[in-house]
C-alpha cells in the first residue's frame, strides 16, 4: 500500500426528512444563494421542503444550471453572488448543480484574470466560499468530495478542477428523492458510480486488501440493487444502498494508498463536450475499449474482479479477465446503455484524432495508472469504441 493522507470534512445528513435540519447547518443571519437545475425540484416537492427549512433566512435563487454545468451560465450566477453580497451557497440538485456550485465557490474568491483560468491552468482551490448541498440525483459523489467538472460550450471543452477548499460543509442525502427520477437518469447514476469505482480499482495489484474489498463491495451492491431501483425507485431500502454507494464511490476513501487511472473519464469528458452525450454513457462507451487495449497491464486486476465481483472462477487469468470485460459491458447494456460511440452519433469519424489532438495541445502525456499512455494510445482506444 502506498503512503497517503486522508481528510474529508463534509458532514453527511442521511435519511428521510433530513432536509428539515438545513437551518441548523447554515450560520444564522447569512444571505443564502440557492442554486438548482431545470426546475424538477419544483415538481417533486424538494423546492418547497428546502424553502420551508430555510424559513428565517434571506434566500436568493438561481435556477437553470444545465446537465453539464455551463461556464457562461455560471458566470451569471457569479455576478449575482457579488451583487447580492451572498454569504453561503446551497446546491439543490445532482452532480452538475453541485459541480457548478463548487466552481462558484472558487470563482467568488479568485483573484486571477478570469475564472476560466482555474480550469485551464489547473489552479487548486485552497479556500472557497462556504457551501452545502441537498442531493437530488445520486451519481457523481460530488456531494462528498472536492472535485468538479465544468463545460464551456463556446470552446467545446469540459475540464476538471478541485482542491481542499471545495469540500461541501454538509450534504443532505434523503433516499426518498429518487422516486421521481426518470429511468434514464437512474441508469446513468448507477453507471457513473460503477465506473468511478473501476477508475480507482481496475489498475494493478498493490496489496491494499481493504481498499480492494471496499471497492468490490460497492460494485457488488450496485449490481444487486440496479434492477430493483430501475423497477421501483420508491423501494427505500434499495434507494438507500444506491445513494450511499454513489457517495462512497467517490469520496476519496477507496483511492487512498492505491494507483488510480481516470483515463476513461478524461476521454469521456471530450465525448460529452463534442456531442453532448450523457456523461455516464461516455464512460460505458470508453471503459470496455480501454480495458481491451490495456489488457496486459490490467489483466491481473481484471481477473480478480471477475472472481470476486462476477463469481467467475474457472479458466486462466487471461480467460477470466476477458470474461470480466464482457460482463461489465453486458451490465451496462442491462441498464439500457449502449457501449459503442456509433450508437450515439453518426459523425464519429475523426473523433479519435480530434481528442488526441486536444490531449497533445494540453500536454497530456503520461496517462493511465502507469503514466505511460500517450495521445496516440488515446486515439487507438477511441477508435476501438466506434
């Protein structure tokens, strides 16, 4: 196991009716900016619950944060923060709203020339504006980590940011909120969380036994509850396991002391930026091709995953590893998610070259867990996904 440091300051309020406790978590006499997405919270009752919980606070609202948090929209919110002298940010939504709020928490205190520099220059945020979250869509784990991904439609870019100043002070996780989530988004959430675990697990053995076991248990849980959630989102027991699995998949715990990959996400972000494909679905497109292309480097861990998660115990290391890739792809398919780029766009020719060109321009070499993959390798992986 590698050396590591771990600190996660986010307080979790988990369970039914926890939205009622919001007022206890926000400093009194603080002007709150409530941020949300397309307005679904006004249809499912969450909006009203949050406002009732914030009775006594001065609340300003900003809605319309899109599924891929858009820089231009967030800049409008940033103006509002400064104009209204906001003291606390409250994200009410899924990962996109929370990521957008993290950008605002950083940008509000940023002293540089333009907030976009935070992303293009990979500037870590050590101190951000205080914020909390009310999670409405389990998927990204953004409610308990310090990372975010922001899209800029103008340049067709999707870039990551983060730093210790971007942990939410608290997050409210009420599993009953998923009752109103459409099946497509539920499938996306399961796939997103599943792939988050794989990015931190599907590398090479390093004798971090506990991290492996925790990762495998999250994967097993997602596989077990997936059909239950899709069939009946009102199943509170399954919803609870789903929501907590998504949070645990990316709160930093399982990546400590182990190598991590994240190339699937890096490529997936480009597919979303170029074609608007749902984030989770880009991961399902790239992951199988990535594992096939880097089979020799990953086969030991793939075989372990085959045995422990999919109960594939017969055959050689290579045979089990190959079967694990097949099982993973079939799992995504069982959720109604296609795993070929050509299923999402007919204009895919030239995509691999464009993504490789972007990686080269950014100086993104030394990718993957071994830091040995280049934009040329990325081009080949993407072509395999056609």
